[in-house]
C-alpha cells in the first residue's frame, strides 16, 4: 500500500500487523468457500507494497481480515474482564 514512500506520503506510516491478526486472517480465509488466495497475494496484502492485487483476491482477504479482527477484539475483551467479587455486608439500622 505504498507505505515505504517518503515522497509526499500523505498516509500513515506503515505498521506491520500483529502476528495474531495475520494468523487468524489466514485461518478464516482457509475456512471460506471458494478458491484460496495464492501465497504471493498474502505477501503483498500484509506488506507496504505498491503492487496491485486482483480485486477478487483483495476482497476475499479483506473480508477474512475483518472477521479475524472482530473475533480477536471479542476474545480480548472477554479475557480482560475479571468478575468483581461479590460480597454482602449487613449494616444495622
């Protein structure tokens, strides 16, 4: 996505995706019906490359990534919550 360009780069600097996001995205895409995305397209998708990706492959990877990020967000929000200990205290009137 041209993240390495420093000449008139109006976009945010390229930040590599987390390993969990890459792993989960690949898992989701593998479970989808249809023709899998070739390895070369994955290398382009998760890099700062300016090379084009065929639209059908990009759409498939984008859909898989959206599902993966949603899944990971839900998983992390449920793991971070700790139940508050319940206690009752009797206060005399």
